[in-house]
C-alpha cells in the first residue's frame, strides 16, 4: 500500500512537470520563421515598350514577424532587337544588366498562408550596358532640296554602360502546391527605373521553396 500511495502521489507531479515542456514546444512551432528560396524568369519591356528583355532572378526571402518578408535578389537582364527603317536599313539595339536588388514585402493577409500575397518596395544597384539609336531616318532629298534617286539613311547611335541604381516596386502572389507548404508557385509584376532612365515594367513566373 505504501508503494501504491507513492506512485499516485508522484503522478500529479510528473504531469505538472510535463506541462511547461509542452507549453514551450507549442510556441516554438507557432513562431517558426521559414524563409523562401525563389527562382524566377520572365520578361520586361525596355523603355516605353521599345522591345522585350528577359529577366531572371534568384532570391532569398526570410520572414520577419507575421506580415513582413525581406527579399534579397541577384537579377540578370538581357535582350536585343533591331530597329527597321525599311529599304534594308536596320540598327541593332540591346540592353544587358546584372543587379543586386533589395525589397521589403508587406504581406497583409499573413506570411506562410496557403496563398501569400505581398506588396514590395525597394532599391537596386548594378552594372548595365545599353546600345541603341539616338535618332535617325531616311533622307529623300539632298542638302539643296533636290529629290534623291534612292533614299539615304542617316542615324546617330549611342552606347551607354556603367553602374546604375534605382527604385523597384512589385506585386507578388505565391500559392502552396503541397500540404506542408514547402513548395510554392506564383508570379510577380514589377516596375523599376534607374539613374540612366531605363524603365523596365514586366513580370516573372517564380517557384519557391521554404527553407
């Protein structure tokens, strides 16, 4: 009887000792902050829609609190086209850049939901090269005003390269494709503008993995 009494008296003590451990493990699970590793690819319009360029990026986006993410990206942009004046006269145009981009994402409906919507604002810096046409056209008359037998082509090209910086803003939507919310697919619409007046509106498809 003494042994059974000791057993029953220790029972409530053991149960009480287990409660703090359970209370600590549950908040630890609830406050887990998964980061996202993202890969994206898509297109942007160089300038006011002059021609399309391809943009690829790799991003690390950790969670801060319930409604914020910080996105750090390496982006590569490249594209080219030709401006056709007719009569066989064309001028090549191209834009290439490598950027480091930093955005803060506000997630109004909460981070790590099955569907995660966010609004991003930030800045970027990098190195770019652009080639194109400053102005040009076909001349149908000579300098005395007399008609030419064949149009003559005149143009002035430009080649700018060097470091640049600017701002960036985006809308993002990521949808979990597994129950554990480890993998997500989605997309982003973004607008960026740099110190060389290069405007790149566009969008990318992206795939993310929680890390």
